[in-house]
C-alpha cells in the first residue's frame, strides 16, 4: 500500500540514498536515527510534501510525484494525515472547532469516544492555544483520526507526552490502522514507542536498515 523505491535526496551533502520501503495495509513502521539523519525529511517525501531527487513513492499504486500538483493535493486531502512536531492548530479556535474543521473537510463526525480515550473530552471548549503541549499533541492526533486517513505519518507523535499517555496514544493509532486497513509510518527517538510498530527501520549515514 505504501511503496518507496530507490529514494535519494541531497542538499549540501547527500542525506540518504537508495531507500526502499514497502508497507502493507493494516501495518505500521517506525524509523529511528539521530537528529539530522533525515527522518523528518523522509516522512515529508513519503507523505506527498517533498519530491525526492531520485526514486518513486506509490500510495495505493499511484506514483505520487508523477501526477499533477492538483491531483497530489487531492490525494493528500482525501487520504493522508500528518502529525507534526509542531501542532499547527488554528489560533483563536477552540479544541472542538479545530476538530470541526477536520470533520467538515472529511465528512466524518467527531468521535466523542476517541476524545475520551485521548483524555481531551473535557477540554473541547477551551481555546486550543491555552492547552498544554501534551494536550495539544493529543488534540492533533484526534484531528488526524477525525479525517479517517488511509496513510498516517507522524513526526515524534508522543514527544510531548509522558510515558503512560505516549503508550496510550500510540496504541490508539495502531488500533486505528489495524481496524481500517490504514498505514502508519512514524519517526521517533523513543525506542519503547518504536518497538510497538510492526517494523523498525534505522536511518544512519544515508542508508536505511531494517532492524525488526
């Protein structure tokens, strides 16, 4: 369902080269590596935001950098969910209004049970900017799942959470992936989080290695 073939990218120096990834529907993968190794850049390439200098990325068989910008944006809107290190919540909006935007764009209702599980149901009418970093992180996860994406890309999705909440959040993401035949690809420094994924990759010295 997610395929990457011979991806290469260089800026002032080669960042990575000949990267190959193949993840089936209903599966998850984590990529680990030191800061600056290219994990976030790889996520941006896989999620339609940044074309590689060489190689191809296919989502459900569609070569995402061979189609038009308009078609790529439509694919991103309909099928891709991104959890960033920065939450990119709308200023001046309540938590509920941030979720409502995702709901209107996707046509899916806000899942109140999911809000309870993420521990933010009682915060929905507060200004999103007044929430703590961890609460904003959980809200950003809820916003992505409200969209019902087929592909979830997460850049340090539990970085602002304590261990208990981090494991709960990753468990919710993995459950969603299994139940909906989706794909989760995440970058993390947390080995305990990485071990929850079906496969673990390590990006090191420009190469991607399969650890698990």
